[in-house]
């Protein structure tokens, strides 16, 4: 009976109830859209930089991360790769032989990062084949290269043109070679798009005079969210001759950027929740002022204060819950639209982002947890604020309330 009475009371003054529900659903929509954009931007950043090149986990010869030279490479064997693959939580692994070099075409030169790869397993780990915009993928043993779009543009090179690579080989030998460009790649990260060259690992070993060597094992975990746990297991299974690093350790700048932005967004959400609280509380105060005489009469005719408090609680629950459900329903198409058609900036704003190595694209995330988490937070805020009218009812003096 109390539930039915509380529901009917909501629609006695439907304007007041609709205003209260609107304040809740607006708060839920704002919180969901903000959180969705934040997670979408970070996921996009990690996807562009981590999953498309560095990988979530890397294994090197001990000391390579501090001094990235060919002298800190290791002998590539099937044993080490099988040992990595046998570790629980690891989906795939691919070897690389990486070196810095000077890319040249005619009188134009630019520094670049050359990665010798195993084409098949590289595609499994990083999806490299999907980044080709023109041309064809690498074949094992072929002396061809894939060049990032930005680097090719700077050197004024195209498909089937010849790229000259000059660098330092194993133990100081001179590395020089000419390679046909079999394909052009596009990366979301401007930093990667301006400096990457890929070639088969056998061709890279020959070019660098480093037969059988590799500098890196790039690893894809089954669950990217469990990267830390997977890396910890891998450290236990490998000998002390190797170092195992997560992407946060390989690229601390990006990790710190995400942490800083997360903290900033938490402050913004906190301010938003505070505004939400004021809005809901103002509605509650308005409701109490309008219904003070009604509450006094109900207690005077014999209704127990605890029953009245329960009725007020149920009214608050109905208002907050309805507002949360409406907020989720309204935010779904908004977030879906932002996920399908991300916000893109051009001009000077895009240039500023590219200077820091980021693409000026801001997609939203459709992760279900975002919708439920924000709705639950607003629901809890509404229920906590409903304690005030409950306490007012419990300490209500009927005579004073009716006179007021």
C-alpha cells in the first residue's frame, strides 16, 4: 500500500515530479557522455600507439630498454618463443629486429625507425596488414619494405620506388641497402606515421649484419586489462637474461598523460556531481515546503511517522530511478553517434595535438560499465539526499507542521 501511495503522490503534482526527474536524467546524460568520451579517447590513444606498434608486453635482452643498441640483442630461437607462448594469458608473440637509420631518396633524408618483422605473426599481434593504404603486404625473404605514409610523403616516394637505408650494423659495421617499397601504411598516431619502416626480419638481419638476432619479442595478451598480471607470470618463467616490460613501462609518457587526464576528469565529474546534488536537494526542499501541512495532517490522523518516512523514501527512489533509466536511454543514441562519428579537429588545434604525437580525434566508448556506473553514482546521490526529508518526517511535530 505504501508503494502504491508513493507512486500516486508523484503524479499529484506532476510538474514537480517531472522537474525532479529531469534534473536526474540530465545529470546522468552529462556524466555518461563525459565518461564515455574520456574512456574512448584513452582507448583510441592506446590502440593507435600500443596495439598497432609497441604491443602490450615486450621481452628484451636485459639492459636493452636502457641502452637500445644491437649489442643488446639476443639469439632468436624457437625455444624462447615457445616458452613465452606456454605462459598462461598470452595469445601470440612476434620477434623484431629494430634499429634507427637514415632513410634517403635523392637529396632528401630523414631519420626513421626500421623494424625487421616476421610478417605472419606481426599481423597477428599488431594487425599491421590492416594499416596498408596502398600496395601489398610483406613476404618472408623478400627485400621489400613497408613505409609509413608520412615518411614517404616527406621523402616524396611512392609505391615501387626505391628507399635507401643507412645505419649502423652489429658491432659498428656500416649498414646500407636499397629496398623496393611494396606498400604504404597509415597509423593513427602522427609520431608513428612519420618514422616507421618495416621489412622481413631475414632481410633486416642481412642488412644489419646480425644473423639470427632479434631485439624484441612483442607479445599480445589474451586480456589486455590483465597485462600487468600476465607480465608478472612471464617474468617468473623467463631467465634473468631477459627483461619483461609492459607498455606503461615502455612508454611512461603516455601512461602519465592518461593518469593526469583521468585525475582532471575525476575533478570535473566531482564538480558535476556536486551540481547534481544541489539540483536534487533544491527539488527536495521545494517538495518539503509544499507538503509540510500534508505531512502534519497525515501524522495527526494516525499515520505512523515510520510509514510516512518510508513513503517519502519510495518517492525519492521512484524519482531517482526513473531519472536514471531515462538518462541511460537518452545517452545511448548520443554516445553511439559519437562512437560511430568521432569528434575531429582540424587546423591549428590538430597541429597542436600532432606536435605532442596525438591524433586530434575524440571517439566515445560504448562500454556498458560506463552507463551503469554513472547511473548508479547518481542513484546513490539521490538516495543519500533523500535521508534529509526522512529525518524531517521522523522529527515532525504535527501541530507546528499544520500551522506552518
